[in-house]
C-alpha cells in the first residue's frame, strides 16, 4: 500500500509541474500582450482629463464628466472599475478608460448640432418641382423664393440620435447623419472598442494564469502529502 501511495504522490507532483509549466507559458503570452497594449496606448498618447483633486473633467468641468459617466453606466450598462481610472496614469490603456473615452465621443455627438446646407437639387422631387418647405428639427420651414444661390441651411440638433436614429427620407436628417456620425467618429468607436475588449481579455488571461498555477500547486502539495504519508506509514511497526 505504501508503495502505491508513493507512486500516486509522484504522479500528482508530475501533473502539478505540468500545470506550472503551462501557467508559465500562458504568463509569457499574457505579459507580452499587456506590454504591447501599453506601448500602443502610449504611442497614441490619448489621455483622460483630471482636475487638481483627481476628479474626471470634460472641457474643464466635472459636470460634463458626470454626464458622460452616467451615459456609460446607466445607458450603456458598463461596469466601470474605479481602480482603472487613475489620475496618476491618465493614458487610456484600461478597459474602463477605453469605454469612458468612447462615451465621451458619443456624448458630444449625441448632444451636438450639425449645420446642414441643402441645395436646390436636394429639394427637387421626382416631378421636377422644388419643394416649398423642408423639415428642420421636426419643424417645417418655408423655402425662400427665389431659391438662394448658396442654398438653405439648418442647424440640426442631433438630440440623442444614434446612427440608425436618423430618417434618411428627410433631406436634412440624411445629411446630418453623415456629419454627426462621420467616418472618423465610427473609426474611433471601432478602435476604442477593440482596445476595451483587448484589455478585458488580458484581465481574463491573467485570471486563467492564476487558476492554472493554483491547480499546479495544489497537485504538487497533494502529491507531496501522499508521498510523505506513504513514507510515514512504512516506518510504523505492524501490529498483530
């Protein structure tokens, strides 16, 4: 029996060493990914703004930052981690920072105003006639006669509309959508989203490394315990 326990203990220790080897390999990948993300973030040098008290600000005010945080937490339901928002390290390189930066861009788009200029062709229907009025901010505005050479303008309020919230059949909204949700804005959204996912994946990878390493240690301790118990049982005298 003692010999079998020794063999079993050695087997557990070998399995534990394999787990530790796997954890070490996974750690190198995790560390490499983290360093790459940090260098990429540092190269872009995108930083969050804080005041002297370490509070987030937007365009100089904490109220603006509070509105952005409300959008992120309540409207988008993102679980912001306060520990990832560090005034001493304002460079955007954590999941919460990436998502806050995305919410900042979204806030200014959703609360912005776009100046739309309509030409005569924009208001000409299929019948070849120019419309006598057009919709601006859900209100009908009369088209001047004669039609202005530089077109008619509308300061269109985005009013919380996302990309799919515009009615393209309305000329003003059709143009305003492209101005508000421009290619630059959508590209920044995509890049920040990738950064947030990458940072979250690295956190998950770190947890996996700890889990694999913990399993290795448990197996080594269990194997050592079995080996020690077998050795101790072998030394004990056999009773009749």
